[in-house]
C-alpha cells in the first residue's frame, strides 16, 4: 500500500524498505503506498489519525454501508459509512478517482480528499481500519487520513437547528480535538462539552434528533448537508488552525529531482549512549535538513532489557528534505541501515511550495 501527504494539491509518498531504498520503477502516475502489513506502523497511523477529525466538502456516491453508532437512519440521498463487513462489495462502477475517508458526509477529511483530488468520489468509512482495508483490497484508489495539526486550514463553526440561538444552547457535541481547539469560545459561552466520534457525525445527530438545547462544532459544509444553521463562525482559538493529512494508495510514484521533495521514514534503534546522535549524524554529514522527528513506544514490546535494566522500545518517524531519487539521500539511508534495527521508507513526495 502507498501513502502520501496532502498539502494543497495532493503530494505523494514513495514506499520502500530498508532492503530496497532505491526509487520505485512502477507507473509514475500512480499514487504511493505505505506498508500497511506492518502492525506497528498501522497502529501508529490509526492512533495518530484520531488526533484530527472533521470535514467540509464532498460529492454523493453510491456507497451502501452501516451508519455511525447511535445515529438514526438518514435520508437515502446521503451515503452511509462503509463498514468492514462490506469490504467485499464493489464501491463504485464510475471512472472517477475513489477516495476513502473515516466519518460521514461533511467531515474535514472529505474536504481534504476533494482538495487533493478535485471531482473525486469520496467514500465514507465507519473506521480508520476500514479505509485502510478498502485501499488494500483495491475497492478505492486512495484513502485520506488526518495525522497532525499542520497543513489543511480548518475553520470550525457552531451549528444548531433553525430557530435555535446562542442564548438557548446548553451543550455542544463534537470530536474531542475539535472541542479542545475551540476551548476559549466554548468556555465563554458556558456550554457543556460532549465528545462524539467525529465533527460531521455531531452535526448529523443534532439535525436528526431535532435537538434544541445543543449545537455541534463542525464545518459550514456540514451545516449545508444536514440542514443546520451556523450560529457562530471561526470559533477555533487559533486562527492558523490547520491539519495535515496522509493520502494512501497501493501503487507508488517515482520520486524525481526536478522539484523540491520530502521523504518520510520510520526506524528503530538499539538502546545505548549516542545511538540517536549517530542516526541524526547520517543526515547532518550530508547536509540533509530534517523537518520533523517523532517517537512512539512499541505497544506489543514496549520494554527491552539491556545490562540488567529495562528500557522503553521506540519507533522514530522522520521527515527530511530530499528525494529518494537523490544519491545523497540513498547514501544516508544506507549508512543508517548499518546500525538501525528497522528502517522503512514510507514515501518520497513533492513539497507544496504554495505553503512556503
């Protein structure tokens, strides 16, 4: 499977492994892929994806699926989220690019999908794993998953049923992260927060149950879709509130050298003094700039013993400014492979210069 990062237009990641770090020679027009078969990496993406949720845009499609838990039946004109037990069914017979996302119509992930692939067929899924599996089984062409708050602009609105004003509101429903991003506004309004699975799902629930004392934090598009009123706009505490998404596909693209590229990798290291320094040095010695580095403990084997002591075992996720088509990047990873216990190239993708 392949993974690529969405910036303004979609960017693509090239997939590789520690034993195959040279550029792929597959179809250059295909999207790229993350090795979903790695349970450690799959867990990380799934957990990280839950950091940011919501949507704005989307087109209707013919997906038949189960709806979000505890939300009543909705109009047949709107597709319901694809569930895992429907992954054997064809998603569409159309020729448009099909992009899976977690959530319901109006989620920010749907907006990200359409920003990356205009006129795509956005396919809602019940769970993040369902979106992964839809790509893995070739039922969709891509999947879009939020991973961190950094790229796509998110403008939160307070949505309520028609005739309901701010004075009549007592509580607000949304995804926990959306509620946290609007903390100051919601505190000022004196609203009790109630966490639900996603922002668009909150809007859907408010509309279908006809709630008069509750509002949802969601997108303006969600208000349009579910027939709600926008009682307050741009309620996020940070005006620069943006989200980064990953776009996943089965087929990788060929990294180039004709434009600025970034590469994302994941690795693990032995415990010991200076080991992380050595890992960083392979980039510094070659003047390769690192733009991001994160660590996550391994869940199944979080501890390792060394010298009678126990240590947490970590995976490191690194983004650096270079293409896997560059010999200097290939040499850096060959050097890193000499002492890394695990190394995988997640993707190599063009930098979105419109964001610079």
